[in-house]
């Protein structure tokens, strides 16, 4: 068997699929490895972190004996689910899932959470090797295994663990190992449980969990209200977003992972396992377009609770239970994905001043209020306070949507989003007769619009710019017509789109901004997938649907084999970069597919 480090090195980000249970998730590699698993929550310490350091962060591998280094199977999902299947040359099939803890499911008998793996021999005899060596707390802890019976062990660690299989297990050098030989048509299973002690597991119970989990995901997917030509991609993106929701609170994490690099070997490695109100509201807006309003409602309740606990400003990101402590720490003992350091946990952006948040939250609340035909009094009270905050602070510099670390600036995008906060607050109040400082809000909305047009547009460059009175292009300004700040046919906006195509686009992929070496971080980065989808939307609204559809379909080619996207793409070779899967990107795909359906001839 290849060394774990060598095997992990051979896998790209695109070689993983995600499974989830409403509390946490795991990444499974096409070689039978578990690349990433945190427990009991998304933002907990990792149990297995092979994708960041196979030697130090823990491993869990179940593979055909003698599998050559770097080789692996082909992955796909069971239809309309997050149940992942890996097939090895039509000889063996491994199905991976996590018993669900969402939408009324309780996963009885599987502790506080579990990773379940079910193997089948397809043709010929096959021997499978299991290697399990969790290293809790990002590799800073070990596990002491105690045998309860030949097929079941309890693991002593900060997170209680149990490992059980349909075949005998044994401890060797601190790791659990097992081998099972299967004839065609035979099967075996392995389950890793954490938290509460599980029931005695049987083949019947494990198979029942697989069937129940499959039905639950399929029932959820069947509710998707989309009838266009990209249903497969749309449903897969919706499933990816659902996989990132922490069911007890309704919070959505920005991505499943930490520190997958924006450039191989570079320092742009961040922890996205927290809830950003911006990212979550964008993503839940995408789900709302498909009719998944319950998820949007739960997140609005999450935000309402946060606002009840403390007045604005909102923190930039929160733990999945609403906690505010997310200190950024560098883990020097981990080598990082393909030697990309530092590995970080926590995120210092939590303490930044980002004014755009309020507009994104209010835009999603406006959509939710239209569906619900109003808002509850507590919801409106919390939201009105956010609008008041945007009205009072919109003139201040901030770090804005890209969370730059070079200090606050007068970002044009943030001013526009303060305008959005006021605009949507005004419309909600007028539509549903809700109390607010309506006249003051209207005056501030007009003042922001005038200032953005006067100082945010550079007539020499013929483009809206990243900052007031600036000369740097920024792809976030593609959102202006999508947010109805201006018409896509406004000459200033059309000129901005042209400039972004000319100066920020390479091989049809759009970068975030021009001054990447002046943002306080340093090092290169890939093209941002969400920015390319924003360009798709602008072209669609302009009536250039032939171009926008071609670009949308071009982006489909960059998805992983199971239809997932990370944050970025390397234009030179098409590899996926950044944390994975990324909520922002899948939201943007949903939105672009919706717009292509809704505006085949553009907008007036």
C-alpha cells in the first residue's frame, strides 16, 4: 500500500465528494480515503485531516488491497442525494453516507453522529483493507482504543469514539486495522461513531440507515422548483448548500474545509467553517429561488437571535451555534495541502468592519417577506436595527466583501450594499405597513445613490471602481444591476462590464480585482468562480443570452466529477483551488441558471 502522504498528495481537490448529516460533513476521496472530517460540528476540531497532512492529521482509508499509489475509483452520487458511491474498476463499490440529523430525522442508534461505509464486491473476489487512525483536534491528540468485542472498539479521546465493522478489527501501532475478503455479491460495512454510545450495529441496521438517508435526501431534492435545462446542476448545487447547513440553528457555513489554498504553496489559506451572514444570505436566496423557504426562514431566526443578544454591528462571521469566538490560530505542526502554509483555524476577519453585510441580509429578508407576505414583529425589529445601522455608518471605510487585510477603504461595493439595505427596508415597510424612520431612510438612500454615481464611477476609466475616486477594477461591481442599483443598460454599467471583460478576465474566468498584491495578504490567487457567474448574469440581463449561456456551460466543465465547486479555479490548468465545496459558488450557479430561464431576452 502507498504511504498515506504520497496517496493524499496525488489527489486534487476535485477528487473529493462531500457527505453530511445536518451537524457536520466529511470529504471522501476517490481512492477510498477520508480527506476531512470534523466532529461533532462543522466548526469542531478535525478527527481526520489527511487532506492537510496525512502523516499528522489522521487517516481513515478503506481500499482494495494492493491499490497502486495515486490510483482510485470513479465517484458519483446516488440520484438526487448526498450519498456518495466510489467504484473501483467495476470490482468493488463503496457507498458512504452520514445518518441524517435534519428535517425530523434523528439517526437513532448511531450516537451523536456517524460516518458509515458499505462495501460490495461487484465481480471477482476482492480483498479490502481498512486503516483507521483518527487524530482529534487537528492532529494534536491521539486515540487509545479498547476492544469491546472482536468487531467493535471504543476510542478514548476528547471526542468519544466507537468503531464497529462486520469483520474483525485489531489495534496495530495505535491504529485500527482490518481486512475482509468478499466474493461477488457479498458485502461488508464499517461505521465510525462519535459522541453518544451507539447501539450494537448490525447489517440490518446499517442497511436501514442507508435506505432511510437515501429517501430523505431524495424527498428533499424532489421539492426543487426548477424546470430548465440545467436541473442536474441546479439540484446538485442545492444539495451542496443543504449539506453545509447546521440544522439545530439554521446557520450555513461558507465551506466545509479550512486552509485549502487559493494558490498552491501560497499564504491565502483561510478557515471557512463558520457562518458568514453575507455568504449564508446569498446562498439561502439561491435556495429560495427553488422554493426552499424553510431554510431561509430558519436562518432569519438565527440572525434574529443574534440581534437580540447584541445590538449592531453584526460580526462578520459566527460559530454555527451563534457563538462569537473565532480567534485565528496558525497550526505550525501541519504541512498543509501540498505544502501550502500556514494552516489556519479561526478567522480574524470576524473582527473586521464590513458594511456590505447589511444589504445582503436585507435583500434576502425582502425575498423572504414576499414569500411569507410579511414578517414577524421580532424579525422586523431586528432587521430595522440593521437598516438603521447602515444608514448611520455608510460613510465609513471598511474591509468590504473581499475581507482585505490592508486596512479599511471607501469601497464602492459597500456603499451600494448600504443603499440596498435601505432600499429593501423601505420596500418591506411600505409593502407590509411596518414602522420605521421611513422619511429619513428615503433621504439616506438617495444620498448614497448620488454619492456612488459621483465618486464610484471613473469617467476616464469608463468603469465603476473598487473604491471612491479610485482607478482599480473590482468584479463585485458586476452586482450593481443584479441588486437593482442601476439598469444593466445604464451606459456606465455597460462600460464597467466591458472593462471587467477586458482587464479581469482570462480564459473566460474572472478575477476578483486588479490590485491582488496590494490587499494586505500577498501571493497570487486563482480566478473566483462566483465572479464568473456574476458576469454570466450581467450578460443575461443585457439580452446577450447566447454569450451568457456559453459562459455558463463553459463553467460546468470546471466542476468536480461529482458536480462540486471550490472557491476558485486556476486558469492555467483548470484545477480547483480554495475551500471546498464553497457555498458562494453554488449559490451563484443557482442564480445564473434561474436568470437564464427567467430572462431569455434580457431586461428592459
